[in-house]
C-alpha cells in the first residue's frame, strides 16, 4: 500500500461520490482507477460493458492487470461464470 497525492478538489469529488454510492473515499478512488484503467485498455467498451467486466473479474477472483492487458480477462472470467 502506498500514498497517492491528489488535489483537494479531487478528494472532495471522491468524498461526495463515495458518500452517494455508499463507498469509502479509498473504495471510490479504487473503483474509479479500475474503471479508468479498463477504459484505457478497452477503449471500444462503454461503461456498462466495463462494469460487467469488473463483475466477471470479481467472480473469477479479482481484477488481474496482466490478464486485462493481454485480453484474457473476459475469457478467464467467462470460464468461471460458466461453472456456476
């Protein structure tokens, strides 16, 4: 774990969004980082598809950046989801 410095305005944005969505400031920041990372890796996907990818990744054991970067995230998650 490390410290990430952000502006006061971004901290306030995180506080407001986190409160509205029942997340801590840290959980909201991590959510936005995951969504942003996947949006950069998969620019052709919309928010709904990114959200579904995050749910599938969680079912497969969590978001693995190596799998996401290689394009294997959805294939691995689909195998896990198919077993349920």
